[in-house]
C-alpha cells in the first residue's frame, strides 16, 4: 500500500529546491542527471493526484463539481446520496459554462499533463539505467492515465498531448481528440505503468506499486465499458473495457482481504483511523505525518461542525435492505418510517454505521463547535451548522478531540483505493459480460455482506423491490434485471460517501435518479422543540422533511441532453476556435 506522507507530498520537494525551478525555467544542465533528480520531480505529483483530504486548512473547492477539496468524502454531495444546505446546481439548467481563470471554475486544466509530459520529454537526459528509470517512469504514466481518465469523465473528447507545449506549439490550437482514441492511449500507458512499477512489497517506501495501477485499470475498464453500453449514441463497443476490468480485478482478488471485526462497528471503524499500515484492504492511502507538522483540517470540520452543512437523503436510506436480505417493501422485519429509530431497526448494519441514529456517535467534547449535532441532528432552526435532512453522516466520523485540536495538522488517514471496490467492479463487469453466476457473487457481493452478517444474495432468488423498480421505471425508463439491480444497490451501500456515486450515475446513463424528490427524516416535533414547522422546516404529506421546499420547489432537473458531460469554459473556446462546445451547452 502507499502512504503519501509529507516528505513526498510537499516538504521533500521544497527542502531540496525543486520549487526554485518552475517548469519554464528548468534549464540547468545538471538537472535530470541523477536518480534523485527524477525522484524530486515525481514527488510533486503525489499530493496533486492522491488528494485524500487535501492538506492544511483543506478549504479549497474542487472544480467543476463545486465541493470541498476532500472530494473523497464530499463528492457525493452533487448526487442523490446527499443534500447540502444549499442545493447543488451540477446537473441542472442552473449550471453554466464558466469563464476559466484564476479559480479554474470550469475544471478544464492541463497543468498536470504539461508537468508529466515535461518529465517524459527530459528523463533520458541523464542516461540512467533502465532499472533506475522504470519505477519513476511507471509513476508518471500512472498519474497521466489517471489525469486523462478524469478529463474524459468530465468532457468526453479532450486533446491528447504527447509532449510539453511551448507558446507556439500547434497543439495549443488543435481540436479535441476523440474519446475512444484518448482512452486507448490511457490503457496503453497504464499497461506500461503496470509493467514498470515494482511489485507490491518491493517498491521504495511510500511509492506506487503495480497493484495500484491494476486498481486504476479495473476502475477505468468498468467505467468506460458500461458508459459505452448505456450511452448507445456513442456507437462504441464497451466489451474490451469490461474485460480490462475483469482481468485487472482478477489480478488482485487473491492478494487482499476485507478487514473483519464486530459486524456492528467494523465498517465504520475502517474510515476512522490515523494509519492503514498492515491493513489488508486498503490499496492506496494518504498518510498525514504529525512529526513533520503535516496534516489536514478534515476531522475537525467534518466531525465537529458539519463542513458543507449536508445530510444524507431518504433515497439512500431506503435502499438499505433489511437484515434478512429483503427490501423494505417486502421484509416483515421492517419497522416502518414513523421515526428514524424505527426505520433503522433490523437493517443492514452498514446503515447505522453510515448514518447516525439519534443518540449515537455523540461527540466526546461539549466545548466544540456544533455540539448540537449530536445526539440529534442539527436541523434548521437550531444553532450551529445544519444537517438539512436530519440524516447525519456517521461514516468518516473520527471521534477524537485530540485530532480536532490539531486543526490544520489533523492526522486522520485517507483511504483512496479500497479492495471492496475491486469486488464490486468484478461483480458488475462479469454481469455485463453475461458471466455473473453464483460463484462470482459469492466471492464478491457475499464477501461484503459476510463482513457485516448480512444475508447472501442468491442468483435467481433476488429480493423483490417494488419501490426501487418503480423509481427505475419513472426516472430511468424501465426496470432492470434484478441481479443487476442488487449489484448496483450493493455498490451504492458499500461505497456511500466515497465519491463513486456521480460516476456510477453517469456511466449507467441514470442521471435522472438525481431528480428523485429529496426528503429527510420523519419529523417528530417532540424531538425538536425549537424547530418551527413551515418556518424552519417544511414537510411532505407523509411528514418527511423537504429541505428545498422554498429554494427548489420543483426539485432538481437533470438535463440528459447535456449534463452527462460538463461544458468547456468559455474562455478556452475563445482562445482556441477549433474547440467545440459539448452538446447543448450555451456559450454565452
């Protein structure tokens, strides 16, 4: 596994002087001559791509999503999993094509690619041996593949750049490279990364290994394979990418194991730690090193005061099965939605380890900000930062006042690549290839369920779920195969608030699920005596909190004609007239 520490992330580069040589000024003939030169240059890419919780105040915004830089946690805020106090405009007609500039509002940025290509253009100058060069070359190819994958997800076709550019380079004014060509190139360089990177356990301390590149190939393969299948207008066959996902996942299946423990705590505790050393599940993670005064203000502002002021949605909560493996529509164990306490009884244990029930995950100190957030959620009308749905997220809850008091030097570790995702990738890719039999489900979905003591998924005897089927009919145009429905459900549950939901909705061509009405908990007045109905909160006919009753009375509207891709910022279109805007986005 990889722990991105401060030495690699920032201090290593600055102490050794790489910051004295901006890219356009690295002309010293003595550079690129030693292994240390290569190492210093590549070190700078780790914090750029392995973001984790960010660093320092961690108060930046990740564009074009408009969420905090800790997208690992906050990325779900633009999806149907979460409702921030101010609703997300991503995916709606209110999102616009920004002018790019200092704040990079549109996300169309190639600085990282330029820096990576600069390495590829110069690393041979030292005439170093292949044994020395290959690990660093593998790292650069890994980061370049990751960067381009993110760009394709955002914009579709993007310029493929082989070299670092000068002010007069013709590529600056070239049209975009077709998506298929870009992703074929991504797989090509990722395969090189897999070849060049050292095997797990033989890599230098805190550096990439082959398994991390295999993980990325599994993720890319599943994304593009399913994107091509469901976005039929592309006219692209996704089967080869699904096979990439299967092959890369198979290379990892026997090498990692899910962490085991008490079924009622093991899942939550996985996300509340300061180290993943010796962890059998985490493949890539970002470590924060207190000895070097290097950390991030994550646990202080997530656990204490609800940074982003958000809550989970009823849409997510209702998807959790009952402990017998049946849906809430059909299980005799379901206790109804009369209160949050009743609806959380007899459910998949991951529910109460992801969403805080009343009286759980109480803060260890009463002197911190937002103390009213526990043991009951801090609804509008109460003091402090708000949980607008009443479903306060407990995943990532690190109840450690010592870490909160570290402020910008927080030490909570950030798991970036997790083996559970490989199990889910493998199950879904095998299904899409028509190969998901019981043996596949047993070594993937049922492994995840075994950890928390949940009933197994049995192929051919999938649970009925009239509620979820009706949602698919209404918003996605028809029901889907019950086995696929359960594989997708498992992914939503297991990966909630790990920044996978948006990508899933986009690749399934299921963006309209964002339009499912956003509701919160069943409001019980006796629990919230300070909260005034029709002033602080508004309720549905069934008594559920409607967080956007005033600000978004008609709900979110995902525009399928354009919103599966983001718009290119207007300024970039003006600078390069060969760039064409993505379909149906206005350019003024």
